[in-house]
């Protein structure tokens, strides 16, 4: 059993538990050519978004993309901090093992 499967929160610096909620730290880069995770950066998952940082469009795309990626309903993802900042915290209502496995796939895909 891998460390990620054993305790995904301990395995990923971008994941933490706040009470009963699972939080994901992300660092967003808007106006990208495509929306995708781009590895870890300073304790956060770096995500590039095609949306501009105007009128909450980037936040909406981030939540929709993440929900689709994790296979959860949009209501399972909540932006809790960083509405206007590049560094954001998202609460995710999904099993930690599911999020940890998804992170492993994203990091592997982003590796050179």
C-alpha cells in the first residue's frame, strides 16, 4: 500500500483537514492556453485556467473543472478563501483517498 493510499492528507502538502472538511490549497494562473493542473508549487497545487480573473469567471471555472475531475457534484466544492487572490483554499466533500488518488494522477501527468 502506497503512502498516498494510506494517508492522503499526510502525503500531499496541498491537502489538510479543517474539522470534518477536506481543504485543498491551490495556486491559480488565469488566462492560460488550457485548463490543467501543473504540479505542486509552494505547498499548493498549481492550476492553470483558461478563464480571465474577471467577475469571478476564473473561480467558477476552477470549481467546475475540479468537480468534473474528481467526479463529484459542483456543490461538493466550495471556495473558502482567496476569492480575489491567486492562492485559494477549496473545501471538498469527497473521500480523502479519492482526492489523494486524483492528485497522484495529476502530479504524474504534470511531471516532465
